C-alpha cells in the first residue's frame, strides 16, 4: 500500500544518490588531474568540500556544487577535447618537375626548371618551385621557360591548361605550341587586320564573339613577335 | 569574372579551336602544312550514307 510506495521511493532516491556519488568521484578525479589556469582554489575544493565525510571517500559532493564547478571541470574520463596544435610547417621547396606537351609533341617531360611564366585567363604569372597548387586555363600568349642555368626559352601557346601540384610538379598542356621562329610577323599582322574586318562585319552575336576571339589571339601573336 | 565568350554561350573548347586556328594561320609555310594535318587528324568526319 502507501507504506510500500514510500519505501520504494526512498530506495530509488538512495540509489540515485549513490550513483551521483560514483559520478562525482569520477569527476573529481578528473578535476584533480586537470590544472585549471587561474583557479588554484578549485584544486583545493575536494579537500574543503568534504572534511567531515572521510568515511565515504573523497568524492561525496552535493549535486548542486558539482554543477557549479562549470562545464570545463566536469570532463568525463575518455571524452577528451581534441588537442589543439599548430599547423605543420610547409615542406621545403623541392625541385619543380615541369612537363610541357601539345597533342603532337612533348617539349619537356619532368624536367627540372627554375621558373615558368604562363599567360592564363586570370592573368600572367610566373611559377617557381613550391608554388601554391592551382589549376589555370591558358589564353594565347608566350610561355617562357627559365632553365636551371638561367637561359630563357619562349614558346607561343594558343590555349590549354596548367596544373601546379602540391609536390611542385607542373603540367602545361597546350593546344598549339610554336617557337617564335616558326611564326611569321607579316602573316600575323595581316591576319589581325582580317580578323578586325570580320569583327566589324559580323552578322550575329556568336559570329561577333568568335571574331573577337580571333582578334585577341592575333593581337597576342603580333605582340609576341614584335 | 565570366569571360565574354562564356557569356555569349561559347565553350572553352570552341575558344581553344579558334585560337589554335589563329596560331596556325600565322605560322611560316613550311610548318603550317604539318600543323594543319596534325590538327585535322584529331577529328574524323564520317557522313552516314543514305540507303
């Protein structure tokens, strides 16, 4: 009856308290092993909080005081926050391994060069060893390769792509490659004039844009050859 | 940031083709022939025969 219910309630309360005591014992163990900065007083807490309960062990904190310690103190064993550390230092710059090819020929294959200047759609830039990895698309322009001894070789590239990997390998794949002595300045100039007149006479948007591309490529050619 | 040809609906492949044509047109005659041949070899156009 009523007496039995009261007894079972008291038993469950007692069980709860015992469980809490075990929990608190574990938490205080954590607390003792953690040195909270600026809170030397907290380390003394276990000693202060239960001076009279020597018989029940070091960890019989009332629940409210336990919670007042704050989230940091109640670090459950086994649930450590990930340790924070600095990022690894960047690897020392290794040699650049340069591969430069077109559909018909391979100009460089894993060669060690000092620097490569490339014209891309997002601007012209020079690539040295340990360049930040990037993928770029080329526009008509001159690629300059600086060998280890400093000699520069120029190639005119129509379009293509360049890949710089994290291991300093660079792959330059070009649609059409021509050394500057394979190109004719007079032909380039006349082609530029032809392209400009085509641009002026273009019937629709697509033809106009195609003529514009032609104009820009011809301009790059003329600029490279002059 | 979008390229003008991309805005007009052209792909980079088409851009690349036009640029390559421009470069080949500006080559000296002795190199131009083999460049044109090499460029043509990447595409083979076969017209289906009507039966």
